[in-house]
C-alpha cells in the first residue's frame, strides 16, 4: 500500500519562507504542499527554487502583495483550475487532480478583519458570504460532488469549536471564533458531509493548534494558539486517512510564518 503525504501551510509570503519550506521537506518529506498567502504574482513566484526542492509540478493562482494559493507537487497535476467565489477574483482557491481521481482543493478563506460585524465591517461580510457561497454550491451539487475523492484543505480562518482555541470564553468576540463564523463553518462541513481529518486523528476534546500570534513571543511555553488550518475529505476517503502531523517545529524557524504546516498521510 502506497502513502500520499499532503500538507497545508499558510506561508505568509512564499519568498520569505523558502528556508522554512526546505526545513519542512527535511522534517516531513511531503509529496504535496498546498500553500496560502503566497503574496506573489506569476513573474515573482520562485518556481526555480521550489523545483530544485523536488516539487516539479506547480499550480499557482497568484496575486501581488496579498492572498494567493498554490499546489506544489512531486507528482503530476491534472485538471488544474482557478476557482472564484462571491464573484471576486481574489486568488483564494485552486484545485487539481492527482493519481487520476483525487481532487485537491487548496483554500484561503477570507480573514474577516478585526470587527465581527458584517454591517460595520465589509471584510467580515465578505467572509460570511464566501462560506455561504461554497456551502450553497455543495448543497445543490451534493449527489455529484460527494462521490468524488476530494480533499479540501487550507487556512479556513475559523477555529470552529471550544477545543480549537486556547481560551473559548475569552475569544468568543474575536474574529475567527465568533458564533456566527462557527455556524458558517459547520454548515460548510455538513454541506458535503465532509470528514474533518484532523479531528479523526485527534478527537475532541483534545486541543490542537496550528497558529500562534506574532504578538506572542512565548508561544511555545504559553501555547495560546488556534486551529485555523484544516484538512477535510469526502466520505469516500474516510478509511484511507492514516495520520495527521502538526509540524510545530517549523514555527521555530528563522523568520517563521505564524501558521505551521498540517500534514495528512493518506493510503492510496
């Protein structure tokens, strides 16, 4: 039985994180890395550097200065498609097929700004609409989409339960953990009856985090984190999920991202 190791990681600018990407390869040796917040347009993306690391196949939906998603792969990518939601071409979703029938969706959901009010804050309204648009699509196309071998992973910018944050009560009014965001994410999870792969391996009530603020210099000792980076699959892949690794050591690299890679091992 072969294994497919696929990681998701918000790099917060790929050009700054090349050394961290090399460390990830040394530590975990993933076959595929889905990255978010690439912050580079096509002509600025470090294709050559990344190909030298072994990722010969790269699918990019880039943008200057912000957003951007990419799939870095050691195996060929087919059916590459850039996907837009809520009528905006803001480089948040790219998908591709590997090994013939496994569809990988690399996602960067809107962060939503600082004020959790869709009237006062248009960024927050956009975030809620983004989740609604995706949920409605899957609900309307459940029969077709649920039969796929689909992986949806990335920075969802929501910590969906009390066990996905270091302090539930304190963070209930903070963007990423408000009740309205948690409700939107739960709807999306149910829209295709997705499997939460991280929680299949690390069941509730265990606390698991993938993000620690830059404002927290003692992140490792006080562990005030949030689980914002998720890996979901359709039910067709449920029995093939073998493991999940939260690669916290990458957060300790020089000039780190505030997110760490989350990696799934899949039997294929």
